[in-house]
């Protein structure tokens, strides 16, 4: 059942894109580790880390597309799920430091020793185990999304109001995580990580491994998402997006539809965050900033929402642009980003991918002989009208 | 009326003294109505009479302030929401045709097709031969075979009305509520729609709201006249159109 389900996800261009991303996950690390640094195809370490980070952003943007593009839920709080996944991973990485911290406490992370805490808070238990942290990476964002969605969707909060409360949610978390007594390192967050699963994070091979993990996660998430949107449930998602009350009158439990996809999307965002943290070496409350979540929406819009692939492309191109701009003209990046969003909304409402596909459709329709199926349908239509 | 007990239990839909007001305005005012199993009933009345609001109450969109709404003698519809009422077997066609515009005609019917509505069931749904045949049959009934794979947004207004009727058929409810099905249709389409509804009424109970008197005459069923939120007259079309209150309520406006 599951394999037939996933197989459906491999339809069309999704299969190519998923295969391409997975292939990158193999070739880039190989090139980075195996080739001499003067080889033409050598991928330098910093590119591996940078693009590994972009892949986690791409996963986040695709997760957002699942709820926004397909179900019409404009979440402006997906950065929170990303950050929570990141914190869960960060807690594991913190506990791996062990007695190698500045204060040398075998159990307590440095910031707790600094705050004069005597013992580990209960909610840090278990995070010394990777499997436990891995479950939490899914469970914590998933649980928050479930509880949040349970109340919001049951009360039929939709549209702008829903977007605003998702912003409020991430903002509340931002304020909470800034507090030292929360036990997550306050302002400074979690950092100074040493190793993951016994591999030193400074080692290029570990980073190459993290890159591969990010690529595989993105590829797999793409196939799963594609299988979902191609199933009948995907049609129910679109029905909910386009005419929610009609879907109710057909007997669909719209709040369950939304709750399922919102929770699943939050878990994907959590995985993205968990892969991001070891690649960048830090997680702090800044990741909860409301502006971060809005940026994710811009990536998805620029790439083309409701396509799954578009937001992946959008996340990578916008962040490439950001890296270049913040190096060249650091003051102007936010203006460029805002301008980009307005321009895309006004001139390319379907985003890069949508515009490209409709352009290629136009080119095809310029060819003299139209597709046989089209003529057939056209003639039948005329017949129908005549009768 | 003589034996009220059997009346209630055999009645498919029973509205008793239902009232609802919006900001002090009584849109429905002491409305009572009984629909028998297998019956097709036409409801007419001037604009603002409360016809659509009545459907909103039956389908759980609007909660009445007072009164009872019973389905099949035991289900109190005022205590259930739209999803539960739809699953219990009441389908609805809206006044303004409402189809899923970004999906094809066939997909619209697939969504409406009766069956398990749960998340898991939809995720792992595979179209059976029976389902495919049923969709094909409905496409034929509503005369949309040729347009099955086109987006619903590309349909003409009349075709959208028909698609929505087709969705009702696919849903296969016990009771169909049809709000102004021929609004905006050509005369030929109106005649076809009357035929279609008569066909449907052979196997379903139907409530049709309409303004078009010619259409109502074509349906040839019992008529209820609604005005200012309550029943003004009930009976055959000839009977109600001879009723002095009805003449006044229509001509007075
Ligand atoms: N949700 C609502 N809020 C306020 N007034 C409403 C609402 N729904 C209906 N009405 C009012 O109730 C009256 C009956 O409306 P409606 O049921 O649509 O009439 P009909 O379908 O018979 O033309 C109208 O005056 C309308 O303005
Ligand atoms: Mg109306």
C-alpha cells in the first residue's frame, strides 16, 4: 500500500527533480572528499556547507508550500517549527559536548553552569541519545502544530486572521526563548557544538555527510509530498483551498484535512531545522523572528507556489541572491527582498516555475498542428452546442 | 395530521416552528414544513423570503434561534454541523453555482462520490471500476462527457449548474436541496434541467427553490409558498396561484 502510494508521487517531473537532488547528495560529497582541490569539478568545503544550508531552506519552503500552495493556509509561523526542530537537534549536540565545555561539567551545558544551575532540567533528559532527539525533532513541532491547528481550525479561523496568529505564535516563542530561565541558553542560544554521532563537526567529511543527509531528506520529502497531492486527499486539499464550505457540504471534515497537512508540514519544517543547526553550528532565538517566517513565504512565492518544486528553486535562488547582495550592498538587501516580493506578486503570480511552464505551453501552442485530443474535444464541443 | 405520531416518524424532514433573526430582522419566522420520503417539493417566494436561509438551517450552516429540525424522525439537525449533516445524507446545490474551479469536471465528481471521507481513506483511495463507471454514468446524465477532463472554471454558467447537480448525484444523498437551479440558464437548458430533476426525484427526495414559474409548472409537484420567513400557502401550483395572499405578496412587491 505504502509503496504504491509513494510510486504515485514519482509521476512527471517530480521523479526527475527528486532523482537529481538525491544524485547531488551523492556527487557533491564525493567530489568534495575525493577530488584534488585544483580539479575543475572540485566542490570546496564552504560551498558544501552553504548549499547544505540552502537545501534545508528548500525543505522548509516546500513544507510551507504543502499548506499554503495546496491548502490555502498562509502560515507566517513556519520559522517556528524550523527553529523548534533546530533546538531539539541543538540540545542533542549540546549534550554531546560533555565535559569538553569551558566549565568541564560532564552533564550540564556551559550556560547552565554559568547560571549556577545545579542539575539538568527534566526536559533536557534523553537528549544525550540521538534517537530520542530525532523523535523530538518530529514530535515537538508536530505537537505544537497539532495543538495550534486543533484550536484554530476548529474555531474556523482562516485567511488573514490565521496568518496573524501564526505570527503571534512565533513571536511568543521568540520572547520565551530569549529568557535565560527557560533553560535553552537565552539570548546566545545553543552553540560550540563538538560532534554529531561521534563525528567531529569541524571535519569536512562530516559536513559532506550532513549535505548528503539534507539532500536525501529533501528528495524523500518531495516524493512524499507529491504522493500526497496526487492522491484523492490532494484533491480534497485543493477543494478546501478553493471552496472550503462546499467541501464541508460534501461531507468532508475540513478541520481534520487542515490539521493533518499542517502537522505533517510542521514536522518537515522540524527536520529542516534539525539539519540546519549542525551545518551552521548554532541555534538561537533569532530563528523565531517573525521576519524569518515571512521570508520563507517570499521564497515559495518567488519559486511558484502550489508546485512543490517551485519553492525549492525559490529558496535556493533567493538565498543565493541574498549571499551575493549582503556581501556587495549589505544595506539594501531588505529593500531588494521586498521589491522582489511585490514584483513577483504583481508580474509573476505563479512564480518562476509557473511563468516558465506557461511560457513553454505558449511556445508549444504556437506550433501549427495542435494536439489531436484538443481538436477532438473542440469539435465535440461544437456538436454539443449545436444540438 | 390525524395521527401525528406516525406522521413524525415517517416524515423525512420535519421543520417545526423554526425562527431565526439576523440583527433583529426575522429572516425565518415560525416556519413549519414536512417533506415525505420520495417526495419532490418546490418552494417559491419573493426575493428575501428566507428560502436560502431555510436551506442554511437544514444543512447546519445557520443555527435557528427556536424550533426543531428533524431528519428521518430522530436526528436533530440543529445539533449537528455541515459535515455531519452531509454525511447523514443531505446534499445541497447552492444558489450561486459552487464547484471546485481549479479541478477538472471529473475530479469534481470524484470528490463528490459517496464513500469514506476520512483523511486516510482519501490518501490511499484507488478508483474502483464501479466508481469509474458511476462517474461515467453521471457525466452522461448531466451531459458533460465531452468536458470531463476540462477545468470546471472553463464551463459555462449553465454547465456549472449541471456539474453541481451531477455532484449531488455522485454524493447520492437521501435528500437533495436545490437552490435556484435554472437561474441564468437559457430556455432550452431550463427545460432540460426540469427533465433532469424529475428523473432524479424518482430515486431521491428533493426540495427545489425556484422563481421561474414555467419551470415549476414543468416539475408538476406540490408547491410551498414562502413569504417573510413563513409558509403562505401550500398545494398544487394552480391552487397556490389562486390564493389571494399569494397574489398580493407577489403583486404587492
Ligand atoms: N447571514 C445573514 N446575515 C444577515 N442577514 C441575512 C443573512 N442571511 C440572510 N439574511 C437576510 O435574510 C433574508 C432572507 O434571505 P434569503 O434566505 O437569502 O432569501 P431568499 O433566498 O428567499 O431570496 C434577506 O433579507 C437577507 O438579507
Ligand atoms: Mg436565495
